[in-house]
C-alpha cells in the first residue's frame, strides 16, 4: 500500500463537528431504553447459574435431583450434561484444544464463580432457590494463584493438557536493540505492577433466547456489542448452522470493552431454550458478572528498561511482561497487540524489545476493559520516562518534548512496524501546558509546599491507537502455524431512501451501548444528504442475512461507519445523479450536488431534490435510465483503511493500528500522608483524535475515560487472596468512583485529520483511561518527593501510599 | 439453605391478612405515578422487580441489588429510595414515583430531562432514571446549588460512563430551567 | 441475587412485634428499614424463615425529647433524625448520621436498626457507645434497659436475645460546655469508614471535666479508648495534648487478623478490608481531628 499523505483540516462540513443533542437520549430519559433485562417474551423462563465456591477442584459428582423437583423448576443442566449438549466456546488463544473453555465446567472448576449447573424456572427467584438444592461433590485441588509461582514452582496445572501454565511466550525484537543499549549513556530500569480491574458496566451481560422447533431457527436477543462476530462462535458451540441462528442486538447499558461476544450468556440461554421449548432469559446478576464476566482487565508484572543518552534522547525500550490471564484465554494475546501498536508512545525511539509470558491461573479469565492492555502499556512507558527524567535530573516536560515525534515526520513508522498516520504532538503538549497553566501551577505548588502541604503535578504525553486490523489475531505465531491469515475487519451498512425521500441507515454489528452509534450514523448520513440528523432512521439488524461487520472494539466505530456510510451514500448519490440527468436530459457531468439535490451547474432552477428523485426511483420506472433497478437501496462494506503484512520472522509486525491519536494530561494533587488519600486539585486534558464528529459526545468519552483512569490509578482493584478467593464481591468493595471522586476536566482539542479515513476521523473511545493512570502516578510521586516515594504499583490506594511513605521515609 | 418449614405457626396473634407462610402471595396496592396499581407477589419480591415485572415499568433499572449503584432509585412517598432494598410489601399503601411518570406527556420532557438531553448528561442511559429522580429530589431541597453541592447530591448514584461532569452540567442547567419556571 | 423465601408479618406495635417474634421462634428477624438486612438476603448471607416488619408500628416511630435524653424509636429513619431540629441537642449523632451511606439509604434505614446490626465499622454503634446510650429492649418477659457498653458483643452481635426487640435508643442531650465531633475516613463517600472516631468532651473552667472517645473500625465492635481519655481528663487541652491523646488511642487494641471480616459492613466470609495497622493509623488521625473539632465546639482555645 502507498504511504498516505497528510491532509488539511476539513472546514466545509455541515453536521460533522457540531455538538448536537444525541438522537438516542429522549427515549433513554423516559426510561424507554429497552435493555436486555427489559425484554419479555410470552411463556419465558428464567435461568440462574450455580457457581463454584472453589478456585480449583475436580468435579466428582453433581446431584441435581432435588433441584429438578423444586417449585417452578422446568429444567436443570449440569456441567457434565452441558458438555454433551453444546460444544466448547470459542477461544482465540494459542492451541485452544489444550485449554478448553465451556459454558459450564465439565470436569474441573478453574476459578471461583465458574458455572457448574444452570437451572431454568418460572421465576429467577425459583431458579436461585433450586441452585441451592444442587449437591456438587468436589475434590479440592491446590489453587494456582501467583503467576510467577505458576511458572517456576507450580502447585499444579490449570489445564493438564497444556503440560505447563504458560499459554504463550515469545520475545519480539524490533530494530537494533542490543546496539542501542550498548551505545546508551544510561539504562533506566523499573519493575512495575498493574493490577487487575474490571469494566463493571451498570447493565450486565444477558441473553433472551427463543427456539422455533418448526423452522429450526434460534433467535437470541443479546447485548453483545459485536454480534456478527459472536454469531459464528455461538453457532459452532450450539451446533446450529450459522444461517439458522439470529443474534438480535439490543442496547447495552455500557461496555468499556466488555460485552464483546457474550458467548456464555448466549449459549446458556439458547441451550436451555432448545431443551425446554420455551423462551429463556439469562441475565447475569452483579455477582455472576463480577465472578464470571468477560470484562476483567490486564493483570501485569513489568520489567522495563529504557536506554537513554545523557541529553535525554531515548534510544531503545525493553519490556518484559508477565500477564496473569486467569483460567482461559478467550481473547488470545489481543491486549498485547494493543500495547505493541503504540509501544513506544509518542516518542521517537529507534528500537524495541517486547517479551511476553502469558500465564494461566485459577482466576476468572480476562476479557477486555477500555484500553485493552494499551492502558497498562502507556502507564509503564510513562513511568519509565518519569524515572529517566529523575535519574538524568531533567524536567519531566522537557524530556518528553525532546523525544516527541516531530510534526513533519508523519506518517511515522514505529520500530514494531505500526504506522502513526498523523499528529502534531508538540501542539498538543503546548496547548495542554497553557490550558492547565502549568507555570502558574508550579508556583502554586511551591507556595502550598511552603505551608507544609504535599502537593504534586503530573504530566503524561501518550497515544491512543484506533481501528485495529486483523493481522493482530495471528502475527503472534509463525506463518506455518496459522490456518487463515485474516486481514479483514469489515463494517457494512445499508442505506435506504424510501419513496417519500426518507432515509434509513441499517447497522449490522453496532448496537447502541452509550457510544452514540445512532447519533454518529445519523450525523454522517445527514452530512451526505443535507438533512437533519433527527430525520434519519437507524436500524440495528440481526446477524441473520446481515452484511459483514466486525462491530465496535479498538475505537473503530466512528471511523468505520464514516467509511461505510460515505461509500453507501456515494452509490445512492450516483444513482440519484443518473436519474436527474435522465429526467433533465443533461449530461451527468453537468450536475452538481447542492443542498439536498442535484442541479445543473450554474442553473439552480434546474434541479431535483432527493424527495423528487426518490419518488421517481420508486414509482416512475419510465423516468429511470435504461436498465436501472427501481428503488434506492445500497449496501457498502468498508474494510480496514490501511493494513500491511507482518514480516515472516516477526521482526516487523506491519501496520495494523494506523489511526493514532495523541493526548496530554496534566493533573495537580494533594496527598494526605496521614490517611494516604489523594485529592485532585486540577485536571486538564488535550486530545487530538483527528476530525471530531460530535465534540460534546467526544468530550464525554474523554471525561468518562479519565474518571475510569483516575479510579484505575487510585481505587479500583479486583484482588484475590492467596487462596484464589476473589475479595471484592460487592459494589461496596469494588470502588468505582462517585461524583465526588473524580475531577472536573478542563478539555482542549487539537484536530489533525487522518489521511486514511473518511472526513479525517480517528477513533477516540478509550480516551482518558489511557492517560490518567500515568498522570496521577506522576503527580503522587511529585507530591511525596520528600518521602522518596515512586508509584510502581496501581492502584495507589490510600493504604499502599501510607505503606510507601512509612517504608521510604520518616513520617 | 435448609428446607423451609412451610407451616405457619398457629397462634391467634397472627393476622390472617399479613401473617403468612413462605411462598404466600400477597396483594399489594401501590399508587404508582398517580395511578392505583395492584400487585400480587411473594413477600420476598423487591419493589424493583415488582415495578419491572408486574407493572412492566422497566425504566427502573437493576444494577447491583446491593443498594450501592442507585440505578433502581425511585421515590417512595416523595423520598428517593433503593427499590432493590425495598420489598414490594413494604410499599403497600404508599406512593411510588418512577421515571415513567416524570415527563408531563408523550410530547414533552420534564425540564430536568431537557437539561440532561441538552448537556448530554448521559451516555448509556442505564443510571439516568435514578439520576433524574435523585436530581428532582435534590433540586427541590436545594434549588440553587453550587457544582460541589451537586456532586455531593448525586454521589448516591454511580455512573460508569460520563465521569459525572456533564451530569453536573445538566443538574445546574436544570436548576436554571426550574428557577426560570418559578420566576415566571 | 434474589432473597430466599420467608414469611412476612407486619407488626402493628412494638408489643405485637415481640409477640410475633416469640411465636415465630428464634430464627425470626426484625425488618425495620432493611438497608442492612435486604442486601444480606439478596446475597443469601442470611436465610431467616420469618420477617417481622416493624416499619408501620406507630409506637416505634418516635423521635422525642424526654428530660435530658433524646429518644429514637426503632422505626424512625436516619433521615427523620437527620432532618429533625431536635437532633441538634445531640451534636455527635447529628454529625455522624450524615455520614451513613447516602440519602436514598437514609430515607429507609433506621438509627436503631444500624445500631442493632452492630457492624464494628459503622458510625451509629460507635456514637451509641461514646454517648453511653441506653437501649430499651422488649421481650416476652417485659422490658429491660441495656447500656451501650453492654450492648455490643462482637461483629453483628448484640445483647439482644431471641424473641427480643430493640424498641428505642435514648441518647443524652449534650451538657453545657460540651463539644462533640465525628470524624471518619472512608475510601469513598458513603462507604463505611476505614476507621472513625467519635468524641464528646466537656470543659469546666478550661479543664476537661468529662471526655469520651470511641473508635469504629479497629476492633470487632465499637470501642472506647480509655488510654486517650486518661491523658485528657482533668487537663487543660491544647494541640500537643491532643496529639499525645491521639497517638495513644490505639495502644490498648489487639491487632486484628488480615482480611478481618469484622471490618466489613456485612457478615461476608472474606472481606477486602484494609490491614489493621493502616486502620489503626487512620483511627489515630481521626481521633486527633475529632478532638480538635470537639474542643473548638466546647469553647476551648484552639
């Protein structure tokens, strides 16, 4: 592929760039959202799942006889029985046949909360009652909890068939790492710990399934945000041909990476619907979701080395990462692909080494949580940059400025092979410093310190990759071990203009989950046809008979919809122009699109509006050119904008995540050394995600992501005890922030359009969660410099902070 | 759990209307959004489930069933409560207000709802009904709040999407709209 | 997360409630506001076969001044106490009740219910202990009064026996010259505290004539801290003395085990709670803060 050339910002857009109210909100404000648990089908049953109390145990026997006789119970399926009814769930990890993942545990339970039986009853209350009557005999095994011990001195194996607890290990060397390290003036080293957290959308994952015995068709209402991809896996597990399975998307009350495929809930409900012949609802309750959901984030141990020159120039970066994946490997190495896509951040670094050791343990398997591993990667990089500044005695802003990729160097290829399409990192940094009043804050900090207060400032400059490519599913492995070298991540839309000229856009794998799919699609259509976005209808199509679509993930939605809608609009407009030319008897080339219609160039009275043309297209066949089909209905499948293949030896992974945004966050905090609490005094964030579609909505992503990032830094932790027991079981303990725990974010924008995408849009959905942890860590360091505290572990809870203070210095 | 004794103790103290064995169906009469509604349910049924399942008022959302998240917040006799931590039988004879009753009609939103829409004080919408009902109560008590007071006031509801900033904008905007109404 | 089945009994009065409890047997539970009990039922941490709802017992729905005491009935909500002008006469209660969870919880939760739930970390049991509250306990055999010092027996355990009902709590009106303060540190607003300190301090001619300091979160029940009280009693308090008293506040405490379930608001099997050393440190800081505030409120120099 040819390397793209930079483009100038778009100034001539009508709707794109306007903060119009979202088209979804009026119904949500009336309580008419119709989330998964709001769906009721006639004669519907309710499922509840009995879960393992042990992290690691062999299932000796399951006796469900009492449960089957309990009031209201219609059916019970135990884990061993389920293994006969449905096949394994899809696993994108290496050698999935060696770590088989099932809807219910069949032979062993491998984490607390793994399902061992499902009950369906007339009410959820009765189903839960019956769960308590199921007798499971367990042979309790030593749990594998610590990933380092799991490798060096394992008390057992999570999956015997693997023969090890390491599910994947490889070192990637990109560029002259050894030479760069040898030539460096200084090697800065750090050991870092990024603890497990979870997305916890307020709406859990669920499914309502209905099986039509007559047609053999299974319909499952799901809040999966990626139903089209999910359908293949679900069909395989259920043993239903994929053209007889229809996953119907319903809106999701938050995702943040979770609810990607929702295989477990889909298969649970569908299995039981087929078995009972009645519709079945399975919606996770909060415990189901926390213990056995698909939204647990990265859980990493980092050893980081940065090779630097005396003047502060970065030469090379080495990362050694141990990842505690939990019991299965549903998303493969995806979270490391996300990290490697921007492994060197916004900095010009000439070489990189990335060693990853992925370990399975007796914990809930990871899923995806906003950032999908790039959050941890950004944090680790920004930590080592701060340490380099400390060791070199340089200012933390200046060391960053010195190493930022220059604005004239784009498009820029990083050592790992990925391309950064565009950017102006210096402009973002300068804007942020000004918006935060960095100089003013430095003075304020000194004044407050003089009063004995522990005040600090933190800064990060970091990137946000968007629009993933399919090579990251397989570039981990040698070519010989890859069956299909996937390169497609399509997104299809259908655009329809009815006889009255009204527009309907149909999406195939993009439900609403808070991220304004309907508003985005409406605005993009409105931009093409000069209509009001409120007048565009949006349909969310089920998977059956649908167009190819990969759905959200990796901040791709807006970019992909923009490409697809522009493509479909072009086809419709092409047809409209032909009809206009035919009816006005002019040459097509003499027509121009002006304000919702085609007119003869320079002769505005000779025009046809969309409404007139739509009427003709549907009802006046004789006005159409010879051979033209009636109607106005076009599909367009937009695929990845820029993808290149990895090198055979994986010394270069090619381009797979090329739409790269950039941000600078600055924060001032005060730490109370007595309690260890951190108060945020001020916060500024400047982002550049290319052209903005709805700036207010995008700002919502920045603030929401920053709030999650603040909690990542300070409070949220999904801890397990030494025996593998998950500790936080309630929202009292898993400390998601309230309105009092997060800052007012002073938001600024730069807009460097992407040369690769429609309208120059880049993805920006992961936003603040990729930046805030590093900024908060740096600010805490700065506030506690008298105690020589450096944050090397997140979350920096009050108790940890007090521990660091007590250990590092005198109180 | 052990098997329950389904026999009710025999004593004259027990009111036949209200003293019941497990599993007994109670007749509960609640005024919901101004309309008297009858619900037949077990004693253990939460008000949240009764509203959602029996009355099909699914705007009251269930997020945690632990009383923490606030998605199930409704007003009981004019005060916000967690409907997941209130039994339907406890609401017997009382007045409940849910999100479905906030807008005056099908064409018009309440000024608080208008403010949330104008400010994009929401993303996924799951916490929104509870937020709106709490905002209504909060602004009745404090019609002209500061931003910090708003943060305190809405801290009883978790929102996972917005980071709250635009919700605070919305509540401030709502305060303006409601005060404007009063001034007229 | 649905509760197990139970039978439901609505008590018309305190006496009726006791009669029901007596008839239903020792596993029957009292339902007041339900803000601790219903989460336990939803999580199936408890499975009482019978619930006796006292929410409509009008004789338990009281808030009145009786002589030098403020009397709060078992059906009186935290909000009713919070919003009542009578409560200002017991400043420690007035301050602490605002820290209990959030308004939608306080609109249902009761003051007596929180005390009877007896979570070792919670605010109101500690307030009862500091103020030497008197509990009126109804039983089949009549009425008895239990002092707060004898009331709390351990995490979620009180001196209330099977078939008994805490009908009222009586808290002393603050005497002239008294300053009271509640101070706590929680990991999130509305959460139960890591540790909290309640102080009632009475000055007479500049000297501490009476002082009570209580801590939540550092033992298996709310505790008084005589080690700190002794330092203050009879002295002319100043910052230095307060610092000394705060430093001494956790001296007499037995360390609690890691993941101490007593440090949780519900009787969960394992709890993700801060370690004892940290809780003790926070407790000392809260004693200092509460003492400083209480002294100022008592009119002492500051």
